[in-house]
């Protein structure tokens, strides 16, 4: 009669949710997702962060990966144009002070304790409204010279940059840029390409505008505080994307059309290169942070409205799914 011996080693634990990181190489079975998981080392990758309290798209973003700010936006059902503000601490979103004027398709700049919200749409038209955040509440700032939605933002609360957008009249895209000094907007140099639904990064004197449409484009332009010049084109042409970082270390992610909605690219001041994709494809999201520590949150489709992801150049330890090689 044959003799069988037990397999040596430890039993894989089955749990309903992924545990906190303890050690690289730790293995478990997630009984909710029915997946064998392991903590492993990643580079240039997105990982899951804490969910927004209010799911939404077309929102504004500012700050860093560990001190992020999300405000305004659009939610399906209920009050669709929102004044809700949330603050991120690197793991959890908590409620902040509400915007004075609820709106969607707005832009943001600055930090969690010195944020800037400007432009956007609130029925029946694009707005010129600007508001400043002190970490607790929003107060009115000076209006944009040209009210618009689907614009991009860059810079700080006292040195902001409003880039392109939709002024609400034909041809529904503009090449206008405006500069904010903490109280007043003044005209800056015009972009070479009029567009809307683009992303921005950088500062008022070293800004970056990229993507947008229509038609959808990968065109990138760099601002020196006076004029825009052409930069390297994005690898993936798209609109309704998000961005963060600087003119020489930018990060672009998400966007439309759907097949491009997970694409992530890095900019070095000359050219874009593809890097690790978002875990969940999405458009009309907000971005914050840097090229090596980015933050993407929200979106217009059901799986992405509350979802937050964090980009890290790494190496860092996070949960991954064990797949057959």
C-alpha cells in the first residue's frame, strides 16, 4: 500500500480584504476578489489609495500625494454640480470647507492649505469665479478675465496660471492664458493651439499644458511666464486627462477616449515616455503631486467616481496578484 506524506510549509491564509503591508513575499488569498495575492516590490506603478467620500468627476485638484485637495465636480443623481471639498492625508479623505460656488469642469492650483479654484461651469454658463482655500474655508478672489470651463491650472495661490478652456461660445475652445497674483488675473501669452479638456502642470513662469481637443491632441506647450513654445508630443493622444509635476518632470494620466484611459506618461522637459498604467481606466479625473509621487482621483464612470490611486517611482512594497507565467 502506498504511503503519502503531507506537503511541508505553511497554509495560505484566506481573508476578505488585503492586509496592511508587513513583509515582501507575504502571500494570502483574498476571498472577496478570489485572487491569490502577494506583497512585492514595484517601480513606476500605481497603487490603490483611500476612496473619496463623494464620488464625482469633472472636479478640481491641488496639493501633494500626502496632502491632497479635491473640490467641486459633477455627481450623477442628487445635486449634480457640487461644492464639496475633501482633503487627503495619504490614506484617507476627510471633509473640508465647501466652495462658495458649486461648479464642475473647473481648474485648481496650489496646496492643501493654500489652494486655488477657478473657472468651471454652473448652470447656465461657464464661470469666471475664483476662490482661495486656507485649509479650512474658501474665500472669493478676483474673477478671471474670461469665464470658461474645461480649462487647466498650474502654479500657486499667489502665482496661478489658467490655461485655455471653453468660453461657452463658438468655436468653444480658446488659446487664452491668464496669470493670477493673489488678487487679480491679467492676460498672459496665448497658446499656439486653442483647446479645451487639457491638463496642466508646473508654475506660472515654467508652466506646461498638454493634451485636450477637439480634435484630440497630444500637443504639449511650455510657458516661460511670457510666451508658449512647442514641446514634445505625448505618446497617447487624449483629452479629459489629468496631470501634475513640473515643466521638466511632468506626469500625465487617464483621459478619453476609453482605450487610453489608463495610460500614464512622464515628461522630462523634452519628450514624453510611457510608464506604469493606472489600475482603473478613467477620464475627467483630478491630479495632484509630483512625477515621482502622483495622485489621481475621481472620474465620470461608476467604478472610478470615488477611486483614488497613488503613483510612486519606487521601489515600494504593495499588494499584487499572483498570475500564471
